[in-house]
């Protein structure tokens, strides 16, 4: 669904900030991988489920589409991880990045301190769970599954 259609849905909800939408990328890594994350160096990623929380001040659809593209210039930490895994599910949320991060900090582990959080006070924007995350938290954090 295009953002323009979602925008009408979101306008009815007073909690929604249309100027700053957030999203969650759910990825599954089937086996352990050693991955170089740009200048940050090499890290070992355990098999399991990874959740990346991001935001887009404008053009949410373009940002999400960029993450789904295989060929792109590597700009963000997540670009390096996406070379080795694929996005299973993408969610959009009316909550702020900070609110989503706080929820995921409770239910998941932080695999790499600072990952994706260079513009944030939070410890990271990437979260890890060995098993499937409890789907019960998603209705509280997610407005739309794309």
C-alpha cells in the first residue's frame, strides 16, 4: 500500500505524526555469519531473528523500497547486514523511533551496541531474538504490515 493511502488512514489517528514515520524491518539469518559493517568493523551475527528500527521524515515508501533493493550504495549500517540476509516482513508504525526502541529493548537483545543509532541517544536500532519474537507485542507497536 502506498503511503498516500496510508496517510488518509493515519490522519484519523491523533497520535500519528505524518512528518516522521517509523518502520521495522524483520530479517531472519539462518546461520552464523561474520559480517563487516563498514568502518565499524567485523561482527559475528548469530542465527535468528533481527529487527531493525528506522524512520523517514519524508518519502517512507522510498526509504523502505531502498532497503529492499539488492543493488545500492552502502550508506547505513543496515545496508551491510542486508547484503547477507533478506527482509521477511516490513512494518510501519505511528510510534516514534524512541518508543519502538524502548519496547524492543525489553523483548530482544542488542547484538551490536550503536548499530544504526548514530543519530539517537538509544543504545542501538538493531535487535536480536534467537527464536521468533512474541507476536503479541506487534499490535502495540505496529500500525501496518506491508
